[in-house]
C-alpha cells in the first residue's frame, strides 16, 4: 500500500466517476461527459480505463490487465503495477479468476460471466469523429439520431474497395439507439460485445464514459447485401492449434517465414495445458521445464 | 383542399433592419411558387424562414404533415423539423457545394438521403442512384467520381438528384440557376421543368431571374425592402404588372 | 519451435534504471540543486508553473530536474501531482491593480500615472552569446530604487472613464473549474480563459501570430503589460473576513483591439485579456490575442474560418499534456489492429486481382 487513497483517486472523484458509469449503464451507448482527472500516466495510455477501474475496484477484487490480448505487454504491465501499488488488489492472468479486467484493443476469448466487469481503454470515443470533426455537431447528431452519414461512409467503402474497409473500431448500434465506437478492438471481437458481463468504456483525454449493460443488443452496422463479417487470419494457432481465436502474425525469419499465435495469451496457455499442441508448438510441460 | 404549406404573417428582423415582414400565402400540392426581387429584398431571408434555417420573429409556417395534418414548423421541436428536412422537404442551394458533400462520390451523395431514412441494401441504393443520375443526365460511369471532378452545371444537377431521390413533397430552391453560364442555365431549366411536371412537384423558388419563374412558376410573389408588393398568377404579373416597381422589374429597366 | 516472448516487467525495470543514470549524467560534474534550477532557470520554472496550473517554484524546479529539462514532461509531473491535492476552497479574485510592478509597459500611451517600468527584460539586449557566462557568472548588483508610492492604475481605466473601451463588468457567478467539470462546448469566456492560461505556450504563440498575419486579424495594441507580485486572499468562513494566504507573481496583458459600433451605437474599442502565473509575457500576450479572436461571436464579427476563431479547435488542442500523451501513444503496441488491417488489405487485393484476371480472360 502507499500514501495514496485506495486505487489512487480520492473518494469524491470516484463518486463522480461512478455517477457517470451509472448514467452510462442507464443509457446504453450514450457518451457521458465526466471531469477526467490528470493521472500519473500519459493521456492516450489508458487514463480513461484506469479511472473507471479505480472507481469500480474494491479491496476484494481480483484484477487482470491485457493489452493486445496479452498480460505481459509493457503498457499492461505498467497499469497492473499501478493498481498493485495503489490498491493492493490481488492480480491474475487468468481470465476466469478476474473480477475486473482492464483491456486495450481486445475482448478475451473466454466468455465472461455476470460477475465480471470488462473495462475498455478508449482513445476516440466518438464514432462520427472522422466524418464530422465538430463535437457540438456530433452530439447533436446523436441526440437527433441522425446516423445516415455513418452509412455513407460504409457505402463509399464498398463502391471504392468492393467491401466495407473497416477492420477495427467497427461501429455498432446499441439497443437500437446509439451508434457507438467499441474502441479499437478488431471486428472479430464485435459479436462478443453481447455478453453476460458489464462493459465499461473510459476515454480520459476526451472526458467520456459509456457502457453496455449485460445482455444488451449490439449490432455491427452493415448492408443487407454486404453483411458484417468478423474475420481473422485463416490459420490455426501454431502453438495451441485453436481455430476459433484471434491470431497475431509474427515474422520469424528474413525469408518471409511467419507463424500465427493466439493474441489472448491466457487462452492459449490454457489450451496448451489441456494438451493441445499447434504445428510449431511443443507440449506445455516441456516449455515450462 | 388543405394547403400543403400555409404561411401566416412571417416577419424576421436583423436588429432594427427588416429582413422580411407581413408575408402570408398558401401553397397547394403540385403548385410552384416563385419569389422574385432584387438582392436585399428579403426573398432569401423569407425562404430560410420557411425552410427552418432561420427562426422568424413572428408568424407561423404550417406544413401538412403526413401524420398530424397542418403543424407549425416554427414551434415544432428541432428533431421533428430535422426529420422533415430529410424526408418530406428538400432544399436546393444556389451554390452546389453548400448542398453536396464534396468529398463523397456522386453515388454516395444521392444515396445519403435514402440511407438517412434507413435504406440498408447497397445494391438497391446504387440502382436508385444510377436511375437518378440518369434523370439529371449524368452518366452511370460517373457514379463513383466525386463532385469536385464535375463541372458547375453537373454539380447543380447532382444536387437536384440528391434532393429529389426520396420523393420530397416540398422543394425549396434558392437561385438554382444562379452562378451558372447562360447556356448551362438553359439546360438546367429545361431539366427542372421536366422534373416539376413529371413528379408533380410542389416548390418554392427564389430567384432574381424572371426567365426562371416564367418557365417554372404557377404563381409569383414580388418582394421589395422586405415586403410583398405584388402577387398573382405568373403570366398575369409578368404581362400586366400593377405595381410600379414590378413594372420596372419586368421592363428590365432595373438591373437586378 | 517457438517460445512466446515474456519479460515485459524486467524490460521496464531496466529501462527505468537506465533513465535514472542518464538523468544524473556524468557524475564527475556536480549535481544540480533544486535551488539552482529555481533561481537560475526561473523562466523555465515559471512556464512549468503556468502550464502545470500549480504555483510552487520549488516543486516546479524539482520536476524540471526529474524530467531532465523536458518542460512538457515537467508540466506533466506537476499536473499529476496537482490532481491529488485536497482543495480547501477558492481564493478571492486577485487585484492586479494593487500589484507591485517589476515591469509595466504600455504601447498605447507614451506615459501614464505609474510610469513605464522596463524591469528585467530581454528587450533591447543584443542577442550575442555572452562567453563570459561560460567562465564565471558573477554579476554586479543592478541599481535599485525605492518603489514608487504612487498607485499604478490600469491603463484600461483611462479609456474606460471616457467610455472608449468595451465594458467588462464583474460577473456574480463563480465560474466552473476546468479541472473539475468536463469541458462542454460552447464554453463561456471564463472557461476559455482558464483553458488558455494553462495551454501550451508554443501553440498559443503560433495561433496569436496567425491572427497578426491576417487569419482573423483584430488590430491588437498592448494597452498594458504588467508583471509583479500580488497578494492572494481567501475568505475564512470561521473568521468572517479575508486573510492573505500568500503572494504570487503574475503577468497580465490587456490589449486594445479594433473598435466597432453602428449608427445607433457609438464606436468603442474591444479588448483581449491574458493572465498567466510567473514572468511569462510571451504567453500572456499570445493569450490576449487568442482570447480576442475567440470573441468574434459575442462581438458580432464575421467568422472568417481562421483557426484562432474556432473555439473547438483551440480549446481541444491547446493542452500539451493531452496532446503529447495522445501523440506518443501511437508507439504503444497496435499489432492487433494492424493485423486486422493486414487481413483486410490482403482480401481486398486478392478480390481486385481476381477482377483484373477475369477481365483479361474475357
């Protein structure tokens, strides 16, 4: 523990953030403005997610942090350490054991339960931002449900490329009302946005919090004749042979050799523990030896 | 018969200066009303008040809505008014770039209004865009080009297609032929006349060009210094003007 | 065979250890003290206090030392520390009229009550490298005089008396605190000024300069620039009156800008305002110019589409801590998103290739 308050933020600030979270849960997909604090890590590095985590963590929680699906990427390590130091909560790399998971760019492969909270770090919360730069105008568009422009963008993609050319941060419509940016997760993850757990999204620099309550309808925008398709590399994981998980592509030599492995490191390790071995993998026990 | 639009005592002031005042008229379905006058006469202010771009200081603009019949669009909520302007209303700007998305393809420009009212089939949207580009004499092969690559006349025709694609019940036009070369104007006018007849359009057209109203308008309103000084059937007003100012206008002594 | 990469934790620890070593530099060279930075790099300290929104010269000096002289990094340290500080209340507005001026110049009048005081300025120095400073920094003492007993009224008050300058009556409302309530647009002037006061000096300088070059030109004259110490007072509810809790140095800039009026309203000059912690006159003047440019709507001027007139553009991009964080975050891993882009572009390319092949064969 340290001289700071539990989970760094003072109780007043946490209360203010919790109010924003509750409002977000009450209006799924709506971006709630909140008075984001200056955190001891840079804006754009997860300050929104960190503030949301700080507001929901209790001393009994078990916390997991992933970045790109992995627990040991530098930013994940840094955020996990921050809460170890300021909140002293238990930490884990196992998705199933965590009660709060903070993530950047991925949704864990394993289905989350009703007693779990997933906290997303969000760089640009406004799905209409790159179509309309003015905040005043985009807030009005949300209020009046004027989303035609969003489909114009998808139309332009198809007319130019023959397909919807959005691979991540793929826009969704929540509960038939608000168009929402699911944060830069690959579109492969979009179907998982309908889940049992609570999903909270924090954008620190842009001062917005939004949420998806459990079992809320989340529809990826598309056309009837160009339906949304969650895609991944057409391979199996070279370590654990999983065919249903999102894969990272690694360049392994200077002759174009490459391998594919699960981006969700916990998922991959679990499968290997269970005895699955991929094309370039070794049995789990040997690797640990 | 219920008028499509019922305008009652509209007034708009800019400080002490009169934008327009005491304007009342009814527009019936299928009718085209022309509003003429020199620049500064208040005709554009009036049009913007009617179309909901400006809030008038006085008066009512009642539109015959599909659901509830005549409703005052001045006091209606902004979401309702915006809904009208992307469904039953259309607005053709003088400068095509004000009415088009210049960084979106011609097909996307025409398709936007369809998508705004929940068209979700790419193939059908595209077919409809192709059909409408054809109607305004833009080749199908230009569908994926951006308006920046179009001539001024083509841009204006694209703007008209974009506005008419959802079959609006009322079209506002602000100097639709202004800023175009004379030969281009003639072709556009011809096209507009065809569309007005074919679609039985109801429209309000503001212009300083008497040739435009002679060709398109059933009725005419002449404005000067914010006031309506003469109204009547187009031929009547143009062939037998009563007000001295209209007489000047018609005899082209006045450079307008 | 492939073994997954691990070791993020150790890499971070090692990087931080190396950073600490680099910060100290060559140990044969004596270490800088915080007091040396505070006294001898005072303008850097002032900038860190101003943009860090925390008046504490020692802490700012320490932050500069810790940040290896990277001022934006130092401002970041101060901001992060500031957030954790408890708030006891708000001070009364400072009275810059009562300032003990170290510097006070007016460009609009040759002389005025209180006089022109040049103070410790770089103005009129010839920018020649002083090699003597490399050898020894000994300086003689500057001639001193006793502070003038005459009050130094604001230059604006002379114009105000004649009704020549737009009125700026004190408002009764307590403005929102930008660091406690989310910025929502359109913002009122109090909120805009707060944002500008902590905005990046370089960004505001560029914007202000752009207004001078014609992007929303508003003909600014520096009516007055004053720098000096003012008392900070606070009402103590238990006492029932205000007591002085300290003294801070601030820079205040008031500009007289192009007049406006109409047939019914006699013409009046308009104004821009800048107030910044410490001796920070470049920033204060920039702030006044940008403040004035942002007021186009309330003054009924045209929006000429200039960046300095665009409230959203200015307020959303003036904060260097937000800017640097977001800019630098693109060096974080993005391989998951990049992977999905890779797959998409491969798919689009193969479809395009199929189309070409089909056309060739037809």
